[in-house]
C-alpha cells in the first residue's frame, strides 16, 4: 500500500515595513516564492522580507 500525504507545503512571503510582520502572498512552490521575493525586493528595498514554509491539510 502506497503512502499518501495528508498535508501539502505552502510558502508564505512575509514583509516588515516597520510595523511588524505581515503576510503578503502564498505560493505553491519555493521557486515561485523566491521569484516573488526578488520582485518585492526590487520594488521596495527598504523593507525586510522572509519566506516561511507552512504545512496545510489536503482537502478532498
């Protein structure tokens, strides 16, 4: 019997403009999240950004 995952990974882009960390967007893959991170850093370089991995249940 094959194993089936009960969760999937989501990558959340967090930003801090001086007022605390806020969620900007959620991507399915780390590669997509890094591309968005690059875009955010180009458009607003004075802010801080980070990517956080979160596991969410798969709904069927």
